[in-house]
C-alpha cells in the first residue's frame, strides 16, 4: 500500500504502469541528476560526516547521549557560510539528526575533512519534546499540549 502511494507521486513517464507492482526495476542512471546537483549533495554529505565525527566524540566524552541532545555550532568561512545558507537550518538539523544548529562566520571548533568548516558540539538548550525528541525552548507553548514543542503541537492540532 505504501509503495503504491509513493508511486502515485512519481512523475509520469513513457511506459509508466498504473500500479507499482507491475513495474520492472529501473536501470541505474535513469533518474540521474545533473553534475551540479550531485556535487552539491556530495558537499552536504561531507559536512554531515564532519559533524557526525564530532558528535561521536561528544558522545564518547558523555557531553551528550544521543545526537538529538546536541546543539551544533558550525564555524565557517564566508564561502562555507553562504553554502550552508542555501538550505534552511531546520533541514540541516534534520539531516544531522540534532536539535539545534548555529552558523558562525569565523574560526573555531574541530576541523575535519571539509575546508572552511569547524564543528563544535554542546548539549542543546531547552527541554525535550515528547513527540519529536528535539530539545527546544518552546516546550509547553501550547497549553493543550504541555509536553510538546510548538511545531509538534501544531501538527497534532491539524
């Protein structure tokens, strides 16, 4: 059922079957993106990998338990800060599986493989949301959902 629902959102193409169960597996490269798109995602993944290394170190030092307990600070060159700004902060947080992200132009943090990037981790500020498990300062801002962050309370209300 879920596969069929996903299939309904795939753009039409020549020979697309109505039901996903009748489809053959597409050959590799059919959905290939541009070189620019792949290069951007290679860089995004490299940034995430540098962050994951520092998160693991913070976990080993018992500064955090899970990555959702983390607030990550990215110390960036102006060029790297501009690249980070091409994606909303909330999406970076989701990609890195952290509660909070701050971008600072300047030197600091641990340096990894990505040029122009330093990473620091500390325990996230605020309280833990019982739905998404992210730490935020707006827990209980909705009186009907005192254990949820504002985002989760809004989702529940829909």
